[in-house]
C-alpha cells in the first residue's frame, strides 16, 4: 500500500528508528549475547546501521542498559509501593496481591526484568540497579514479616527464607515463560499465588 | 612441617593438580565469566600454569564442561530414577521426596547444577546436556501428572504448569543459596516442599 512512499523520509542507509525500537532491539541483543559481550558495533549491525550512524540513535550502550533496568525497577517499585498502604487490607492480602502483581510486571516487561535479574554489578549503572533491587527485596521481606507477625503466614519457616522462596519462584518464570505461549498471564499469576500460599496438595 | 619436602615432586612451574581440582576451578571460572567467554588460556592463568602446560591437565575446555554437566545430570537422573519406583509409595509421596532430593542435589553440586541451568546449546556437548535435562523434566512432569490423576494434587492448575512452577522454584535456589550461608540444606529442602505442597498461609 505504501509502496514507494517517502513518508517519514528515512535517509538512505539510516533507518528512521525511534528510541523505543532501538531500546527493545538492544535489550534483545543484551539478553542473547550478554551485556558485557555486546559492543555498540553489534547493536549497529542488529539495527542495520553503520557504526558511525548508530550514535545518532544511541548515546552509549550503558544509557540503553540504564533505560532498560529503570523500566523493570520502576514497575517493581510501583508494586511494593502499592502493597505498603495498610489501609488497603491486611499484610497477607497485600502480600498476596504483590505476588500476583510481580508476576504481571514480569510478564509485561519480560525482557527488561530478565536483564535486571542477570545484572552482576560490573558498572556504576549495574551497581545502582542492584542497590534499588535490594531495596525492593527488603521491602517485600518486611511485608512477609508483617504477615508472619499477624499470624497469617506459618512460623515454622524463617520469614527471610519465605521471602527468598516466594520471589525466587516469581523470578524463575523468566527462564521459561513466553507471553505468546499457552499459559495466560492471569492464570500464571493466580497459579504462583496458589502454589505459594495455598500449596498444591489436596487437603484430606 | 613439610617445608623443603620434595614429596610428590611437582615440577617447577607446573603445579601438581589432580583432575578433580582442575575441574572445580574450571567450573568456577565458567560460572564467573561464562563458558563461551572462557579460553583455555584463562583456565591456565587461573591455575597458575603456562598455556602450553595446561594441556597436560586439560584435554579441552569442552571436556571439562562435559564432565561438569554429567555430574549434575547423573545426580538429577538418580533422583527421578528413585522416584519412579511405584513400590516405594504413592506418586505424591515420591514426588514430594523427589523435590527434597532435587534440592539436596542442587546444594551438594551447586556449581555444576548452576552451569547446567545456564547452558544454551551452543555446542554438541551442550545440546546433549539439554536433551538429557529435557528428559528428566519430562519424567518429573509425568510424576506430577500421576499425582494429579490419583487425586492428591489440585486439579485447578494444569499439571504441566505445576511441574514448571515446582522445579522452577527448586532451580531458582542457585541464584541465592550458598552452602556456607545461614540456611541449612535440610531446612531448605523441607521449606521448598512445604511451600510447594502445603502452602505458606496459616489455615483459618
């Protein structure tokens, strides 16, 4: 339909990418071959740009990493912010909602969350992201502690371990879940919450 | 005490490593910097050997990877072999034991299991390991199905998803568990089984 159209007039040899597209493609490459092993040249090749043209789109590799990690962290932070309002229900209800919402964030932002979970702290950007992630984990652990304290979670497992296990289960989804696969995101969120809080065994 | 001893007479500049030590150190390097990014030269440096001396100890990088992956896979296969004997109890009992035993294997073989979980299939050795791993996963999934069929696991979550979630939870332990940390391996195995089968919520 738009054959021969000059709309948007992308210059020859320099496709007219927007920042969002560049970011998505960069995240894919970072996940596929590892952030450290990816050069700006690799990103240029992925986008079909020359190495000098890439800087029109990409200030630096680290800038793209920072955008991706902020996307994941902002979304996860919003989950724990919402779960921290006592007027919204018991600690148990808010924790259970936080688990479901964390799964929803992971599904909606799968590539950036995957990247976040693989960050090892090799740069300033990564260290800042790890510090923010640790803060989120601590706030979730505090919510678990609250639910143990008010008697709604079992006391025979240490609250810290409970927290590790629940959010380890959530994080493990990045290893196999694919949004275009057979499992619906809502079903997944419900299943994780059911497993963690209700257990899989049928009550006698 | 053994100062000046010539016992074992390691040649100058060629420390007398046994195969086991070489393997352990290689696995550590593979995990730290990624298998693909590790050269035989890196392994030589790690062991304090010259690049030509390393071949006295290491036939090839891939040989070490194969040994590491076999260690993890043999141990995990033993777990599902044991869980596949109907005379040993109900499907539910055997599945619950398999979960605990999988955690025990993960703790006892943490580096090699970590390596296994990061394999992406970039070589023959890795593809063979992935095929073996898939077979183990399928046998575990069949055991889950058996436990659903005999009415001991809930039917409102698809058996495939149950299986993914349980063993995703087990696998996620490699991300944070450290044998020298505060959590005992037996306590960990029990906590994972409790979370998965009984759930964390206190029954009203």
